[in-house]
């Protein structure tokens, strides 16, 4: 897929985190240490698809030093702003179960005014050069103010840059105010934030159409184990990925967003954007590593994604 996805994507990831997962192995525990956070996982999937990725982030403290090295190892071009506060992280125990038990967690520190200005400037400049920007959230709501998403979306779009967002809560609302080419949101988030009365298909479609009226060109709503819903103008498509058994369901939505962004940046048609996104989400759940996989497998899965018109 690398030939089809040569157009660069900038990922706005305010404060990546360090993840430590303890797994079982013969003879004792096995530690897996990685860079993480929504934007990092999305960047990793974009790189898997052969898309050149620039990740814009704030890094500070011991965790920041570690992240600088690990992110570069994922095939991602890191651009970062030095922060006085530390990046966060967590330690999860998965021994003896597919469920995760949180042993410890550290929230990332909020960025101060000067750090915010520097990160905004960096993301704006990189986005203008690349042509496509993916806005991702931080591990904690107070890392950056929601208004930065509105400003970035508005300024980038005013300069002809495609803007994709995968957000929730105040950050979602702010990005919508700025205007988006594509929004990926879950049905749970629509209900939780009073944009949908229920998770029924009719209520979700109604909520997606309202988002379009508010400035979002295209809306894709993920629905956990149910097929996703994509709203593009008057057309509503139900997106059904091939059935797979989940090894770890976390991060499927992030991989779906990354796949859609890759194809959008490469100039793919809407149906292709949806198929690649669904295939990336399906690939993510059959693996334990978030945002990982092989681009050849994405092609195989994409050919099995079903798109049906909703009436």
C-alpha cells in the first residue's frame, strides 16, 4: 500500500505517554515498553500504511526523553516542543488474562502558555506544508485547552488544509466549531455528550447530520461491535468489516481513523476511505500491539469490507 499512500499527514498529539504492559511468558513476566497515547497509536498505523507521518508533540522530563527515542523508532518523523512538565504514562498487568489491571498511572502535566504557543505554531507550519492534519486528544483533559482545537481547525482549513479529528467532549465541540473535513466519533460519545438520544441507528444518523450542518463535511460513527455509520451529504452508508476474533479491542477506533486519514490524504474516493479505515480497525483488534500490523493484510481485509446504503 505504500505507493497509494505517499501523501504526508501531520498528527497533533499534545502529550504522548509511556506505556508499560506486563505479559506472561515461560519462566516469568515479560515487560513491553512503548510510546503511546492516541496520536502515537494513530501515527504508528499511518506509518504501517506507508504514509509519511510528522507527529507534533510536547515532551518533557524523564518520560519525555524516553518518548523522543521510542517514537523515532516507530518510523515517525517527530517534531517536538520542550516542556517543563513531564509526559505521563501507565503500567498495566495482563498476566493470566486478556483484561488489563492498572498498577500505576501518571497524568501528563498541562502545557503553559509559551509551550502552547510553540506547539500551535509548530503544528500550523507543518500542517501547511503537508496538506492533511489529524487532530488527536491527550491522555488528560487539562493538558491543552479545548480552544486550541478550534483555532487549529479554523486556521488550517482557511489555508486549504484537510483536517481530520478523532475527539470527544469539549475538544470535539471546539474542533467542530473550527470546521472539519472528516470527524470520527463513537456512538457512546454522541450519547454521553447529549448529541444523540440513544445508540439506535436512527438517532446516530440524525446526530451525524446535525454535525454536518455545524461544519463537518463527513462524519463516521463507530459503534463498538456493530457496523459503523458514515454520513456524506444525503448519503448514509453502513460499514461492516470482516468478522474477526478480538485479541485486544482497545485502539480499534484510532486505527480506523488513521486508515481513513491515509486514504483521504492520498486522494482516495469515499468508499475506499471507508474500506481502508474499517480494515485497519479490524487488523488492530486481532493484535496485542496498538496501531500495528502489515499493510498487505489491510488490503486483504479491505476487500472484504461491506458497504450498504441505509434507507
